[in-house]
């Protein structure tokens, strides 16, 4: 299941409801990626490796912040990842309820973020 069909994305643009005078440098924004199919499960080791590449090597732009809630492994463990600049960590946070849909979500905040490259790296982490 390594394709765009299982993922929806949103790139945030300029918000008109912010205070007058509030602005960001050019290229600064956020990308949100959501994986919502039942078969979308991530490998914790590979996801950690791919997030490390995105944060340290920056092939998809400068990642300043990241947050994620992710379905990991066949046991449907819920993991939370968070990062600031070059530091990030992940830890298990319970399991997904069997009766509820699994939605793995990522948000990246930074400069010159490339949605397609972010998605490509995350797809490398799918089981």
C-alpha cells in the first residue's frame, strides 16, 4: 500500500484571520499527512530511520517541528513522535481500539517543505 491513494495531504497557506502585521518568511509552512486505510501500518524501526533522514539530512526541506500519532506493527500499537529541529523521539502510547478506525497522522512545520518527498520517505516505513 505505498501510494497516494491511502494518504491525504494539506499544505497550509496564508491565513487571513491572523492579526494584521503577522507574517512568516517566504517558504515557511506546514504539511499534514494522514494515512487512514486499515492496511496502513508502519515499522517502528524504519519510521524512526526515515524521520531521522527527514530531520537531519533535510531532503524534503527544513523540518523545524514534527508531531505524529502512528499505528505501528501488526499489534496496532499507537506511537507518538515529536521533534524540534534536530531532536525527535517516539514512544508507545497504548494500542488502537479494535472498534475504532486507525488514522496515522503527521504534521511537519518548516521551510520549503516538499509534500511528495515527505510522503515518499514515510511510504518507505510501511509494512
